[in-house]
């Protein structure tokens, strides 16, 4: 709800009226018009200005973080009365060879569309906020942008090929799946295109005419809504053109930097776009954002001297960086400046139109704001202040804790209103502002307070653009992981063993896995198969109907397995051994499950008022996943069964908050909490966080680690035994035998994989009767496996917090210049740097080298062999901003939370495990700033295949929430290892991790079915499951490459067809195919038919369906007793011959037999499984 009435008061003020009149004059005076306002009231003043002038408003700020904050606050002030748009700075420094960030590029181009009179129309005024740096970037001229923007309507005549050519000309890149702005794809008569700053579009053609236009969801690829018209704008801020770049001199470049520039120049000569196109904006762009301002737009400058200083700092940094890069041979000589100096731009603009200076000057006109009083959480002082206010005064409190404050104030007899502020009294309004103010006006007694004044902190609110890419879900990640098969990968066929995948092959119907045929002898045919290569050069064609029976091979170590020999009993024997093994393990798991079910745990009562207060004090907005996980944990705690829940969430996705709420719920019911963490530094940080959050409540929090003296530890142990300590956070010291709790109710384990075997055994003893919550960012194989099997409850945090950006990741040879540049970029934006060197020996010399590279930087050293007090002091000083760079070992790997540290440099990254690299990267990117991670390896080092694969994976897995993908990939690289004990490693190697876990999962489910823990329907289905029916029918059933051109997309669709378990699954696939690829050709219709036929055959337990030239055969293990064959003949109008286990009917002419066959299977009795 916007603060409309407060804004109305400001708009009516004489200073605003006078300014609006001056701006609205027919010939407004040029130069600067001052509107004085103190810093806390700047956003309110800018919002009032936006309403007063009723035309587009652009506000310039000195720094990027100021622009983001101002845009957020303007959203609250203006609500839906104005669109508030942030024009963000690019991720790259000037002369920094980096692709433009997709999301930021989309936001920027969306604003250019708006200024160019396109997009959502210009009938309603809007507000744009930009930092000085963002406003200086060179862009294509507005006239060119407008000329390159095309509008299409249904019924327009344009061939799809021409539309595809136009997309290329506008800088779009072709892609089989259009899921990012700037991509397009054509599939026959369907063109998908994702304009930056706009909605993804799907144009469906009938011949050369646009038949329909639909928006679509880039994640699901499904259409969302019909549209009458589509707007196609340029995909980049500049467009490729060879002429302006001709003066570049590449001769001074070092060899490793020459190739990319030569490639780029070729692309420019051919007018082809590429990811780093904006790097050449100095040659291709001629204007800045300010040149896009329409004649009626108003420019306001927030603190002009600060804005100009910010611009000068940016220019100085750019010039220094340009000189350094030229000296190091990393950029070509003659590269033009990619920005326009701001000061002359502003002067030229002021010569043509008035600008508004938003700064505090007591001698200039403006609303008479003064600073608001601060209460720092002292509620009594706050209440006293409200009581002293005149009855006619109006106090507005903008807070994230409306309910809590409302209750407190009403208890003290202060009447309040919630919602739109009134002319007097106290109004509470939900929202976030940085600071409050008082309008000290004779006519108005208006005071605005925020959480900052009342409680001493401000809750972070969501980002302005609202465009967040959903993190990839578990199921989608796993499906994608399996579908990423490349030719040459090792795979496992459930029935035939370990092979090498050789691709998708078109072949004639009639080849089955039982009759392998060499590919060179395969006639051109009408079906597609997965070609698998086995031992002795044997090849196997796997029908696409069995695609779900093929999985990527993951063993238990680095050694490659031997391929299975076809035609022997080798695979059957291996599988039989594994089945016997998993049967025993499944029984153990079921016994554990049964014991836990039998134990009477403690059922906690529902949430209290204090619980609501604590949760309201969380300084961020919860994500949907967080809310779901918190709900699941509370349901577990309120049930009588002991909780054993695994909480999997990417670093920084809010696992600690879930744990804190569970801990507080435990303490309120008189029980104690143990929080086990892997490092002393993390224990200290958790201790600080818990103390801060729980300070308003009577909760005693302690920490047990080597940071505590012997005397302190004895006092804490005594407090735990007596029950005076409610929450104890500690390292492995917490699970030693001398630690005794009076009434332990909850154990929280952070990163269980970091603890040794002995500690885990002690934890197992604890698990029997108390609630256990395990937190992990990268699931280890065992916990991942247990979650997949379903024995252990698992919650997933997959949604990134609002305003989090993926970490920009670089993998490269170590280079002093690159390290210096990365550090300078971070320090320039007032940030901090982690430099990880995982050898204590030599860390001092590494720090000395860093000091020499960046002499002005403040460098600290931290590692686990330092004295405890010294290490603690160093980490705390770094957290408080006393140092710019921390040269350290992997002591920062787990849980360290320093939002201001947003650059990570890992030296000798090839020596780290994949999960370690992922955890390290999680230390940065925990705020709204773009974070950078550099994984560096020694120059000229020949990387091992495993090290190379790890670095490649960490480079590719940059999406937010990639933890599950990392876990799956880590399994592939290093093997499944000790999954359930060393004795199981051989079994995992024999059949592969995926099949092993599937067999184990099936066995657990069978035991649960026999124990009566599943519904009768699920139990019958599970116990009757066997090999699916063999379909040997002479029909063309496949996805033609001309219909679905991309191999990986086709393979993923085949897997989904073969895994379909219901008619609704098939219907959803049909709908998606027609939506994404158009009308289904006959082979695809046949594929749908075969999939539905397989379902009917499975329901009737048919073993084989086959057709020859003359007849159709349906074979079962035996005919159902009492089968009414004569009735079937009358219904289907065909004679049916029977045998002991089969039904036959004449095929006849044409395709009519297909309908008869489907109807026959549909009418066969459904077989009931025996539960024996």
C-alpha cells in the first residue's frame, strides 16, 4: 500500500508547487532548480516530485547501492501510481572483457524500450533511477533503437525464415531451448524469441503468415497467454558493425588474449552478435542514457557533488585500468573509451532544460524536514515519545512488524490504525524504508518512523525489477543431469549392463535389444534408438520406449568399469548379488524406521506469541521454500515421532533461519538445543547471530569451542547439566562424553559430512529419541541417497532470496594482473576479498605478494594453526571491515557470513574437491552486489582429467541453487564412495550408483508395502511391477529431428515418454509438444499411441505385443480365468483366436488394427497382485 496521503501533504507544500510550476512553464528556465531535503527524506521528496510533475522522471545517484536503495523506497512511496525502474550498472568494469549479465542487460534494454516510446506505452509517466556509472555507458542512438524495433501482429505476412534472419540482425543468438533473454529458436513454423526487457514470445506460422502469438514460461517452455501483438527490440545495447572497430591494433596482445579478439572481429565483420558485444560499446555506441530522455522528461540529481565525484572516481579507475591492461597485453591498442564523461553531459543537458538538485541546503526552498529521534529497541522510550506528541499530530510507522507493534501499542493504551495513514494519530504500515524524518511545518504535525528508529535495524525488502529466475528444482536438475549424456559416456541399461553411449540412431523397426545389429548394416528406418556399445564391440539398439531404463554410470571410485559382455550371464549374476545385498540393507533401514516410529518423542505445542515476534524480527523476506521448510519442521516437532529431517539448501538460502526458529520453539517448551558446527569460526558466527536475534527474549545462548577457556567451558558444562543454558553452539567438543544435557530436545547439525566417524556414531545414539535437524548445502552421497530413497525426511530450499545474483565464475591460469584487477574491482565498490591458499606453509609469502600487487590494500592472514585468540580477532576484524583482503586457508569454507566480501580468489584450485570449491564459492554473493569467483591453477600445469572436470563443472554450475546438480556431478567425478559402508562399494561399482539406489528404493518400498505402510492401491501396483511389455509393432514412432532438432531435448523427451505412468502424464506431454513444436507429425502421434498402449499393457500384465504382416499377437503369462472372448469379439467386431497364454486376431488392411489392439488391451481385466 503506498504512502499516498503523506505524499499528498508533500506535493501541496509551497516548495513543490513552485518547482512544478517552473518545470511546467512553456519555456522553462535552464540550469539547476534546487529542492532541499535531508538525506533520510530524499526518497519521499523524489516521490513527491514524480507526482507533482506528471511526466517521466530520471534520478541520478552517486553510487550503485544508493540507486538500488532509492529505487526500492520509491516503489513503496509510489505504489502502482508510477512504474519505478532501476537502470543498473553493468557487471564489468570498463575495458573488462566480460559478457554482459543477462538479467541486468534485460533490465537496461527494457528501459531503453520505454524511452524509445515502445514497450508498455508512454501514456503513464514513469521513474528511472540510475547511478552515475550506469548513466555513462555508451549506447546505440535512440533513433537507431527505434528503427530496429519491430512490432508484429497476428495475421502479419512474414516468412518464419525472414523473422529468424531479423532476430540474428538484432543481436539474438540461436538456441534449441529459449530460456534466457537474447535467445531465439526456430522449429519449422514456430519461432520462439525472448526480447530483453520483455516477455518470451512464441509466434506460430501458417505458411508465411503469423497465425498466433503467445507468451511462454521460459522454465517450463509452456505457453502462458495469447497476445495480439509482439514487440521485438534489439537484444544488445549496441549492434555489430565492422566499420568503427577497424582501427584496433592487435599486435601488442599476449598470445592467450589474441584468439578471442580475432574471433570477435570476425563476428563484427559478419555483423554477428556475441556475448561480449558490449565490450566494444566505445566503437559501436555514440550516446548515453541521458540522450534517451524525452523532451518532457525531468532529470533530478541526488546530491550533485556526490554524483560528479562518483563519476570522476569511475573515470580515474577506468583510465588506470586501461593503462594496466595495455601494458599487460590483455586488450588491443586503440580500444575506444566505453563511456561518456558525465560532467560535460550534465552541463549540456542543463543548457537545454532545467534539472532538479536534490540536496540539503538550508538556504534553498524545500519541505522543512528534520531527523527523527532514535529509540534503538527501547519500547518504553518509544511509547513515551508517542504519548508526548500532540493529539493533532500524525505519526506513521513504516515497519515489517506491524502485528507486533500493534499489540504492544494497544497494550499500553495507544490507539493505532493499520494501513493508509490518517491526518492524526498513530498509523502502522507494512514496508521498509531506510530512515525516518519529521516534517517540522506549522501547518502539519507529521512524523515518519521506521524499523531503523524503533528497533535499530531495517529489514531488507525485495529488489525493484522483480525478475528472478527460479532456481532449478531437484527433479528438473536430476532429469537434466541424466539427459546431459554425451557420446562416449558410460551408461547402465537395467537389463543388459554397463555400456558406452554412442548416440541416437535411426533404424528400422524390428531391431530389439535381443538382436543387436551393427550400425553400418542398419537399413534406413522409421524409429529412433539409443545405440550402446558393449564389450567385444557388440552394439545394442535400445528402443526409445526403454530410455528410462538407461542411466549414467557412476561407480564407487575413479577406476573405469569393464563393459558388460552380452550373451552371458555376467550381468544377471551381478544384479542378483546386488539384490541380495540391498535386501539386507533395506531391512536394516526399515528396522531403523520402525524403531523411530515406535519411540515416543516429545510433541511440542503450537506456536506462541513470542515465536511470532521472533519470526517477525527476521530482517529479510522469507522465500516460498523457506516458509515451506519451516512449516515441515514445525509439523515434525509437533508430532509425537522424533524428527530426523535433512534440510538441503544452497549457501545463503536461509537454512540457519529455519534452524533458529526450530531452536526457539524448543526452548519455549523448556527443552535444550545443541547446535553442532564443523569449525570454531563458524561456531563464533552462529553464536553472534543467535545472541543478536534472541536478545529480546529470556534465552541463554552459549558457545563451546576452543575459543573458550577451560574455566569458561566448565561453567558452560555445568549450565548444560543444570538446565540454565538453553542453546549451546559448538564444534565436535559438543559431542564428547563429558557433555551432559538436563533436557536435550533438539540437535541441529550443520554440514554433517565434515564430522568424523566417531562423532557420527555419537550422533546416532542421540538420534534415537530427540529431534534432529541436519543442514547441508552440498548433499554428500549418503545423505543425498537417503533422501532419494525416501527413508529420511528431506526439505529443499531451492529458491534464491530476492536480489541474489549468481556468482560470476572464472577458471583461468594464475596471473598477477588478473588478481590485481579482481581485487581493485572489489575494493573500488567498498567490498572485501577472500584469497584462499590452502597451505599454511608459504601463506605468509603469498600475502606478501598480494601486498606488493595492491600496496594500498589492508591484508590479513587467517588459518587454523594460528593461536585461537589471534584467529578469532582476525576473523572478527575482517567481518567488521578492518581489512580489505583475507589471505586464508579453507577455514572460511563452512558457513562464514560476511555480506560485504564479494570476490573470492582460489589459488591452486585444481587441488580442491568439487564440493569444496562449491562451498568456497558460497562465501561470496550473499548480498545484492554481483559477486566474482576466480578459480586459478598454475600456469603450464597439465591438469588431470578429474581436476579438469571439476573446474569445468564449477564454471558451468553458476545458477542459483546448483547444490543438487553439484552433488550429482560430484558422484560422477569421484564415485559414490562409501555410501552405506565400505562393503557396499563393490556392489555400487558392479551396477552403478543410479541402479543401486533404484534397487534399494524399490526394496524398501516393497517391505513397506508388505508391512501395510502403503495404501492398498500403491501396494498392489508396487508388488505387481515387473518388466514392462515388449512392443514389437511395425509402425514409425519417433521424434523426427526436423520436428525436435536438438539431440539433448529429444533424449529428454524420450525419457519422459518412457517414464510416463498415467494418461495424464501422456496428455501433458502431448500438450507440451504441440505448444512448443507445433502439430505432431505421424511418427510423433505413433509415439504417443505406443506410450498409451504400454500403459494399457502394463495394467493387464501383458508380456508381449507383436504384429506380423498377417496377424496381431497379445501374449500374457496366462489368460485371465473366465475371460469372455466371445464378448470381446462382439465388441471389437473381429474374430479372436486363443491359446493358453495368448490372443490373436487378423491384422487386415490399413491401420485399423491399431485401434482394435488398443481397445482389446483396454478391455482385458486388470490383474490384482498377491501380497505374498
